[in-house]
């Protein structure tokens, strides 16, 4: 069977058991502060397990895109090294929300594996939770009893909490689980050693294939377990492992899940998979990583320097590094694999095929950027390993390389290795590899120390300490009434204390609320909660999965009373104007720039809107003016904004535009601004008609990432204020120029006059420098056979000081050492000259003098060449000391 057939058989089997087949959630997680990515099939059902909302279906099945590269579930370093770990993978799952439990889940697992997929029963083992006395958890005798109906008792193995008690994170839904393992070894190997001894022992051919989790508990912050409102089943079967077993392969990568990409990589690099272990690892890393990269970008997460974007950038760079080092590909390669992957998954995850050109462009630019980094990093390491290599028994501060008679290999300073990693994105394993090839080693203790400092800083900046919920009323999460009401009477369902960046706040959940929670780019509402005579401010409203959470700085004296929840109406109206404007903007962009334009992110608040979209060139002023004109024409038409709730499929048939990376339910909210102009799926708040926007005006256009542009704009009173401000600036500028008839011509004349004056000034300064330079050499003094010139001089700017040094250079008697200093606008500027003879014979070096002697004194920095270097600094009061310190070197 092909991989596609295996996947479909799974879904068909559970459909026959009364399961509703649902699509995969996006791989990028939104509205959940505990996760960056979907790391398990259960993530999208978390609210159902917690009882925060009722389940639309009691039984569902799906295949879910997952990513495990950070936090508790982190498989990155194993990927490519072994044959069965992955970053991005598919998890086949069947789910029961308070319906069936252990008997049905176990029976259907066995039926599917042995009767549908025809796996030999004598190759299967199961594990069951053995219990945990410390947590007062009993052994799962119920699951063990069910398994005895299908499999020999000696194939039912007891497992510890690590292997057989599933938890999504430090807190949240959890429960005992029963795993199914398959022994893929040869008959001879199986005869030599029984499979039960290899289960959960990291044997590459005795692997877990399916995990049935029985959700019974919720883990609280203090570690205690409380029973969930209802018992659920959460199963996950690794699709890639299943295909490997059914196709009789020894590696996941040998299946038709990965081989199309591996074959495409072979053609691009000219090497063959299966020849050497090093190249095979590279092929596997690339085949795995390209999937993680492409599907996350398609779901809306661009590579970046922080958060989820940094994870994707790190994965991409790891793949580039393997291609560069082991496949000897020194040019972009990954982007060429995008179409192969898109074609392969078009029938199951079509979002990649629909954005193939965009994703390919983003990947190409990221590769190009990192290859330049690799090149500069390699040059840096080359310089480090070459510098002072022959000086055994010495230490050079500048080169950060040490060696001694007691060690056989020189060591690259850990701080430098970390700088390469942190500043330039240069992988530490590549630094180690190159260093070892040259007979050096990296100070890994120093590197790890720097890494720990960075992690500690990052953790301190982002640490969020959440207390457990105090439950006042045990019912599903509140109802949002804010589309039609801005004030309502409500009750607090639950609350908890949180602490972020040293600030304590509280989160409240109401049984109904008019507050819009931050979502879809629209910021959360602010307003007030009135408990009788006591009123507290709501500073923000966010979603936690489907829970609407209100942020307040303090709790009322009586949190159990009736509360009047009131949204800041003027602010909400301004937000709504900007949100409706993004819909008008999206369509106008597509009309002017082309239908390739797709939304890639947005921010909608009371002050302005920001809109990111796919486009491969700067949007010209003419194009911006054309887009603006279309939008303002739609505003003047005062088109009603019609909002309806429709079945998702019906809405899509009407031509409603859905955003990539968003998870839509069975019923969707459709926002229509003229059926012939704009129809979009959207959960945000909007104006009643376009005339309420008043005026639309762009304020900025820029690049965000490869293939992504950003525009910012304002509407209504904000747009009027923006226009008036610029008109006032124009009026003042005209007045300064005596109100010329042709303002543009007057500005051109002013610019030309300024350029001409600057040219004359530069010529005069050069002449002055040359005249001054003739007198300076007379101040040189002999110090140990070297002509030393040290002077604090007058100079208008740093370039003038440098020109003075170059002029003096030709007039000094060799061998010479010169240091010229100037106080320029209260800041220090220093230039050092060293005769080439002194560089070669005495080891004097202008660049080292600047870095080691001068920069610390003037509280600055600089650089240059061995014969000429400069520095600038904050402390101009140390210039005489600079002269004396440099002189002392002789």
C-alpha cells in the first residue's frame, strides 16, 4: 500500500465506527500561551478535555500535522541520526469526548492493526501503566484486563510513569496510556533475543507505533491531579512509523513518505542515498526538515529572530548546514524541494500547494542569507585557527585562541564560539567540526556558560507564572455577546493570579462577556467590571484556546457578586473601523498587485492598522495611490457591512476568502462588503457601513521578510489628523522658503546648493589638513629607536582626523608610531598609525592597540588594519592619557 492509501484506510476505518473526520489544525498554535506549535493531535481538542466548551461531536478522527522541536517534547537532535524521529510528523488519531473508553479503544486498535493492516500478531507487544505510589496512582488493571482478551499475557508489559502516563505539559489534561509496539527485526534476530526485552529501550527496530491515552485527570500547577469532568480517549499513531512497518522498511525514510524528496535531493547534489553514513544523515535531515519548514511557513509562521519564527529559522539552518558540510552543496538547495513536497501532499494538506511560489521564495531568501553567514563564519574560524598558531605556550587576547605545552590542541574561546552561534547563527556543531579538522578544540564549557546566561536572560524576560483556577461556578466557558452588546450583566465563573515580568495580575472568566478577546490580529477590548459600588479596570482581553480571559490588576472585595461588564465603546469603534478597512485593503491589494497577494499577518488597534501580505517587490507610490483611491471610493459608496453565520462549505462556495493557518469550525462568520468586492471569513468586529471609516490613508510601506511586504494605515479621525499634520509641515516648510510659487523646484535648488557648499567645504578642509600635516612631524620624539608622534588636534569630524593621519604618514620618518586624538562634539576620536616595519619586526599592530589600549580608555570601540586603525568613544577627557599609554608601548 502507498502512504496515501494507508492514511485513508485509517480514516475510513474510524468513520465506519461512527467517527466524524475533521481536518488537521494549523501547525502554528494561536491563542494558547503554553505552546508555540501543535505538538500532539490532542492540542486542538484541549478545551473539550478541560470541559471549557461542549464537544460538537462525541467521536472524531483525523490526521494532524505536529512539530516537536522545543520544550518538553523535543526530538530535534535525534532527527537524521536515527531512522524514526522527526521534527514535523503526522499523527493519526481517534478521539472520544465522554463517549467510549478503554474497552472500545483497545478493541479497535487491535482490529485495525491485525485485521485491516494485517500486522502479524506475534510481532506486537503492549505496555500498560504500572502505577505510581508517590502520586497515589494505581496500576491500570482495567486496560491490562482488556488486553488479555486479544494478546498473550507475556506480551502485556508494565510501564513506568515516564512511558505510560501521558501529559501534554507541566499542567493540563493527562492520564494513563497503553502503547502498542512492533518488532520489525528479522526472524533470526527475534529468535536470538525476545522482543519484550527491547520494548522502550531505544532499539531502532522495536518501536512504539500507537499510543492510547485515557484522559482522566487535570494536572494543577502544584502538581496535584484532579479528575476531569468526563473521561476521554486520545489516541495517536505515528503515520511515518506505521507506513514503514506496513511497507516492510527498516527506516521511516525508506518509505514513499520521504523518498520523493530524497530522490529530488540526489538529483540536486549529485550524490546517492545509501553510500555513506554521513551523507545518509544529511539526506535524512533535509528530507525531514523541509517538511517542518514548508508546512509552518504555509500555516503563517515566517522565519524570524525570536519565538516560533526562530525555531523555524534554526531548523532551516540546520538543514543548510548538513547540505553544505556533507553533501558539499554551497548554494541554495532546499527551495528546489518545495514543489516536490507540495505535489506529494496536495490531496491531504493543500495549503502548501496553494502557496508553493511564496514558500519557495521565503526558503530561498533564508538559505541565501545563511549561506553568506556560513561563509563569513568560516572565514572567522579560519582566521582564529591561523592566528598565532605557532606561538605555543602563549595566550593572545585578541585572537581568543590559547595553547600551552600541557595541551596538544589549541582551544577556541567559548565566548567566540557563542558569538558565532548567537550573533551570526553559526551552529556550534559546525564550529566544532571545522576546529577539529584543523587540530583545534572549542572551549565547550565556556560556550555552555554563555548559552546558560542567554537562556536565563530569556527566561527572566518571558517567564509567566500562572496559579491554578479558583472555580466559582463549574460550567463551560462564557458566551461572547460583544457583536451586539457593549455592556452586560454577568457572573465570574473562575479566576486565577498570574505573574509576568515581576507584575502581578488576575485573570477572570465570565459566564457571558461583551469583551472581544485578542484574535485574528485584532487587539483585545479594554473597559470596566463593576461589582456593586466597586469598579475595576479591564486592561486586556485574550483567548486561551477558546476561553475568554479578562486581565485586571486587582480583585474586587466580593468576586462572587453580579458584575456589569462594560467595553470602552469609543476605542472599540476605532478598532472596528481599522478592522473593516483591512478587508477593503486586502481586496484592493489583489486588484492592483495581483491575485497572488494573500494576508500573512495583521494588527488592528484603535490607533492604526498594519497589514502583511505576500508580494515580491516594493509597492510603488503610484500603486499605493491607486490602492488608496479604490478604498476611499468604497468608503464614499457607504456600502453596508453584512455579517452572517453559514456552514463553512457553503461560505467557501460563495467565494469567501479564508486565511492560511487559521482553524475554522463547521459554522463560520462571513463578512461581506459588496458580494462583488469583499467576502471574507472573519471573527472580528466591524462597522455597520463603510462610510463610518471616513477616510483611509497609508502611513508606511516596508519589507517584513522574503516575499512579504507590510503597509500601515489610519482611518477616520486618525486619518484626518495624519493629513492635517503633514499639511501643517508642508505649510511651515513653504514659509521657511518664503512661499515660492514652485515649491518642488525650490527644494531641488536648496539640495543642489547644499551639495555644492559641502563640496567646497570638503576641499577647504583637505587643504587645511594638508597644511596642518606639514607641522605635526616636527613634534615627533625618538623612543627606543622609533619616531613617536602623539598629539591632540582640532578636527571637525572623524573623516578629517583620518585624512590628517594619512597626510602625516607620508611625512614621518620610519620607523614610526603615531596616535592622533580629537574632541569632536564632546566625544573622543582616535587614529593610530604603525609603520609596516614595526608590524613585522616588533609585532605592533594598530588594530590591537585600538582594541586593547585605546577603546577601554575612551569607553568606545573601533577597528581597522595593522598599519592604520581608528576608534570612537564617549569619554573625551582621557585623550592625553591615550597618547601616554600608546607611547608606553615603546
